[in-house]
C-alpha cells in the first residue's frame, strides 16, 4: 500500500470512497465524571447503512496551504482517503477519514492515521482532533484503538437537521506518543 498526496487526478476516486455507506451498529454513550470521560456502548437490534452527504470540497484540500489530502492506493485503486487541516487551536483537524468498503479492517485507516500524525508533527502541531457522531460506533471504536480520547460532546451540533445524534470530539496529543509510519507529505 502506498500513501500519496491528493491530486486532481486521484480526486474523483477519492470522492467515490467518501460517498460509500457504512454500517451503523450501535451508539457510543459517553459519560463525564470526576474530570474524566468514559463510554459504554449500546448495540442496535438491527444494523442499518448510512451515507454522508456529498458535500466535501476536495478542491479546498488541494488549494489551501493549511489543508492536505492523502489517498491510500493499492493495486491501482484508492483504498482510503484522509483530509485534514492545521486548525486554529494548534491541532490537525481530521475532516474526513474513509476507507473503501472492500478494504475495511485491513489496516488502511491505521496507515492514514499514521500519515495524519506525521503531517501534524511536520507542522509542529500539538496533536490530532476530529469529530464523529455517537451512532458511528465502528468509527468510535477505531479512533479509540488509534489512541484518541474523548475530549467533549456537543448535543446540539446536528439538532438543526432534526437529528438526535451527538457529536463526539476526539483528541490525540502527539508529544505523548512515539513516531508513526512515514508517508509522502508533498503537496
């Protein structure tokens, strides 16, 4: 597997991966007590599929200096996509992390997170941060496995859409961990 920068040539294949559905199997139930976050899981009786709106501006991640995009490529196909930016709070904000349906569970997401760490370190950023919905339990499990920790919950972020989903914010402080795998950071 090769991690390469987002380009105008690979952007259509990256967009196709970003539009793929994912399984919603349950919900994360975060709880803040005594200055610490913990979380339980609630599994749903039936699995459903969810797809995010097709509203990602890939051009922004090609154009803006504080943004970057990466594609995991294997066998001539895009297996995963990472979009991030150097955020105002000195964290690298991971806007999107998506893995092709056929490649999930095979280490593609982990390699892309290694790339996010390397990109953030190269810019002297404090760490990584991202947001996902509480009902994207598989993503929540993955972020926890990657060493991210819950830093906060927003119960109102999706209320304007008539949704009861809660936004879960995840953080990883880089100085507390070792070096990750290298990736091609050229833009």
